[in-house]
């Protein structure tokens, strides 16, 4: 009788255990994603219109995303937002940079040198929305809003519930105002 009960209970028990493990790993990736975009947007806000702002953002995203497998990172988008909470355009989310609107990066940007940034015409890294064009003065409508949006693919280990889960998150912050002299 005990063997029969164990035959019914054991699969349910293991299903629950694997479910808890998968849920925990999914939450770990989501929290790493959320922490990464917030850290990136804080750097973006503090960097303002610095020529190498996007290099700083990418380096911060690289360090904050260390809990994520590099292969899971699909896109990192640095974009001009109109207000808090605004997402990037569909074109930017699809991985295409838009002039004056967004720069799109993949994890390969983590290995680029600072010399490859700076709105160079010979590089495609940050020239679509050059950091020097970002408004940081208090005149008119005030400083620009900058957002960091990221897309990752979470790959579960058991594949019992899903095969790949796509996750996105963004954080938008207003650039810190600066007085131009």
C-alpha cells in the first residue's frame, strides 16, 4: 500500500519542487533585469549630455547584469522619452536605432572601448541619438527624459512549463539639469 501511495505522491512532489525552482530562477532573472535598467538610467541621468554618456551606461549595465547569462540579453535601448514611464518606440524595441530617438545595443557593446563611443561617424554605437544633443538646461520644457529599456530571454532549466520566456523592463529618469556658462 505504501508503494502505491508513493507512486502517486512522488511525481506530484517533484512537479512542485521543479515548479518552485523554475519560479525562483525566473524571479531572479526578472529582478536582475529590473535592477540593471534602473542602474543604467541613473547613470544616464547623471551623465547628461556628456560625449561618453552611453559608454558609461553600457558599462553600468554590464556590471549590474552579471547575474544574467550574457547570451540571454537581446537588446539594450537608450532612448529619449517624453515623460516618466514611457516605453521606447516599437522600432527601437525591435532593435533598430532611430536618429534623434534611440541607440540600440547588444551584449557585444560590453566589450567595446571608450574610444569606439563618442558619436563617431565611423562607428554605429551611439551616433543615432548622440549624447551631446541631450538637453540638460532648465530653459523651456526643462531637461530631456532618458530611458533605458532592456529585453532578455529567460531560458528555464527544466523546460517543463515554458521553453523560453521573454522579459522586458524599462526605467525613465529626467536628466540632471546643468547650468551652462
